[in-house]
C-alpha cells in the first residue's frame, strides 16, 4: 500500500546501510519555523491587550470566537457551572475522569519537595525554603480540540504543589462549552475559568486586565498563536515549554503482537501530520509483520489521512543490529515517549539517558500514560529530553536559599569572600565581609 503520492506508507531504514546516519538525520530534521505573519499578529495582539486590557480582550473574542459581550465580567464562568457540568456527566465518563484524577494526584504527591536546612559546626545555618507559586494560568484549547485530560495533567500538579489560585482560560467559539473540560476543571480544583483563548488570553494572563488577574506562570498546550504568545511573554511570566509535534519511539525485540505495535505508532501519528512514530527492532521479519499490520489497520482508522501523512513524512521502521544499538539511537533521538516492548525491559531502560517518559513491557501502551497511568503527559519534545523533564509539582514550586551566618561563620568566611571580591575589583563586597571580622573597624 502507498500513500496518494505513491510514497511508501512508512520508511524502512537499516543501520547497516552506508547512508543510514544521513537518512536518520533527514527523518529527524524539524525546526519550529517562525512564521513572520504569526509573529506580527501575535505581537500586535499582545501589545493591544497590554495597553487596552478588557476592551481588547472583548474585541478579539468577538472577532475570533464570534462572541459579542459588552461586559468583561461575563467572560468568567461561575463555579456553579463547573459543578453542574460535573453533576450532569453520565456515570461512565465521570468515573473515568475521577479515576484518572485520583491516579494523577497520587503520583504527583510523591514529587512534592519540602524545605530543608542544616547547621554547620560553627552555628551557621544553610538551607532552602520551598513554596508554591502564587498564581498560575492554565491554557486549555477549545472548539474542535477539547482535552479534559490536559486539564487534569496541568492543574493537579499545581494544586498538589499548593498553588493558591489557578486561573483557567478556554475559548468557547460560538458559545459552545465542552462539558468534559468543565467537569475536569471542577474535579481538579481550578479556582476561576474565563472563556477566552488565543494570543489574547495569554497576554491577559501575563499582564492582567481589570477583570483577569495577572499570573506568575502559564502552562498548557495551544496552537501556533498561543505558542508564539507564550514565547513573547516569557520573562514577564514563566512558561512550561514551547512544545513541538508529538513523538513516539518503540524498541521491540519481536515478541509483541505486531498489531499492538502498529496501533501504538498510530496513537501518535493521529495527533498531527508532523507527529513522529519510529520503531527500532533487530528482527527484520517482525518489521515486515508490523508494516503489514499498518497497511491492514490503517483503512479502519477514522483519522487515517492524518496518520498516513505522518507515517509517510516522518515515520520509520528501522532495522538495528542489536538492542544495545537501539538504545544508543534512542539517546540520539531523545524521544518524548519511549516504549520498550521487550522481555526484561528494565535492563534496557537502565541504558537510556534521554526520554520524556518510558513505558516498559508489552502492556504499557503510551495511550495509558496520556490519560490515566498517573505520570504527567506534558513531556519534552524535539530532543529537549536531553535537558528537560516532564511537567511536575516541581514546576509549580519555587526555591529560596536560606543563609544564616553565625559570628564564628562570618570570621571564617569573611577572608575568603574578601579575597575573591578584591580579585574581581569589587571593593565594597570585600569591605562588607571584612567589617564583620573580629576586631574589624568600620
């Protein structure tokens, strides 16, 4: 089977091929292109909201979401509406949301850090004070894209961290409100919800308006305009990350059902035609079986056109010489999601240094992690797993150093500090330390 353009349904690579490195580099090549038109539009919106506040937000909401409101206060949903959405949910989706929330909350409870300190022999106390960010903004896509799981994954770590106020913004084009998203907000303990979206929502959260309070950090996914707005306001507020297309890499020894692996590849490819799905295996016959499964199962998928484009453009089945080599290639790719579908997957996980989340064993499908396993599904993409981590409680806590120097400590540390300060040409630093030495004169 081929795609409409007669390309193979998915690329086949082999590490023994002399051009393998070049072909892999070409497959992985992707840069978040900065669209000049998007940059300009977002810059204008952010500037306008910063200057005109509520009036600008109302204008953009009327233009983009087709909602005409005369009073910005009408943008806020009452808490009773969130509770009503939860109460009205049928039993099955409500149970699923509540079960997922309980698991996500329980997992993140283990991440909460506490303040600490220690006292040195001379009585000097050093440590760290750890506490929550005061106010966080959560962006939730609206319209055709409704993600209650995103509400849980972003809101619950913030609440576990102790964030006192969580402000959610979610566009409601034509006034349509997704009940699952509102129910998830109620379950997660979101404090306030405003029905705004786009770059204007990010600007309102960053700078504040008469109606919408300014926050200290903004998290949550969005389209290219939202991503550009987050990039633009970073520094005024913190942000979680600028995420790229979704990624999955699977290491398989050939003992997992090929249909399972094909569907796991689909699970990321269906997000977006820019998403990337890669399988590494030393078993050529197994790669053949997975390719056959892809060809057989793809026509049954509602999002088959998106999946087909993703697999044809950025997917690959790669024959490796060994599982050890598969681990080396994985670290080179640093994938967002890594499935290790092998016997004794732990031994291979121990070799991996760079991955956003690891799913070990044939029953650990990435889709479980997206919804209800417990760990966060907000993960680093585009090789940023080399230096960053999943969203967690630690992203909603900040740390202050504690330094309480005793008289004896000042006597010991003063000469060291003074010597270094004089070396840097900072005499006031040096004198500040020397004045606290025994017998020193002002």
